C-alpha cells in the first residue's frame, strides 16, 4: 500500500482559512438565497437590481459591462441574467440614440419598489447572520476580509 502524502497535517493554517472562508460564503449565500426565494429572485439577480438602484438613481441606464464589473460574484452570462430580470419586468433595456451598439439596463418601477421593499428585511437578516459578533469583532473581521481580498489572484501550477 502506498503511503498517503496528501493529508493535512495541520501545518498549513492558510488551508484552514481558505476552507472556512468558502464554507462561510456558501452558508451566507444559502441564507440570502432562501430570503429571496419568496420574491422569485436569486442573490445574483438582486445584486443586479441593487447595482442599478445605487449606481443609476436617475434611471438613465447602465451597460452590461458596467454591471458585470460590479457584481459580487462573476457569472459566465450576464446577458442571460439581464434577460431573466427583463422577463420578470424588473428591468428594461434600451439603446441610446448616440450609440446604437450599446444596450443600457435600468430599473422599472417594479424593480425599484422591490429593492426598497427588501432593504430593511435584508439588513435584519445580515444583522442576524453576525449577531454573535461584538462590534469590535465585526470591525476586525471586515478589516481581515478586505485584506484577504486585496491579494492579487495567483494560481499555483498543478503538479
């Protein structure tokens, strides 16, 4: 029998941190997905609505590329995500007269109202998700998460 060399011997806390960060992300994402289920929305769909709400208060429209750059999680097909929101009448898309190659998305009244309706309950969920932390611990967690996100992405070569 071959000796197993790919077991975690506890000498790499970075591996523990990575696994725990992924687990936390999945747990939070699952809870937020559950929150949006009655609204027939996913977290990513709401993320688009929120981007439009915050970045386009005059409802002039934002391009697909701008939306894609602001998403909390990268998705392979932003156009399809926008198609679903448009089918649900939460956004509309139009081409500006001065650039017919560009399509801009903006919130409809229905989309705007949905963001406003879900705002307070979503904040309450977020408070509950971290209610076991003190304010000092939250500040430290936020600081550490920001620091982790600042690191440039590097991929180790698979052996």
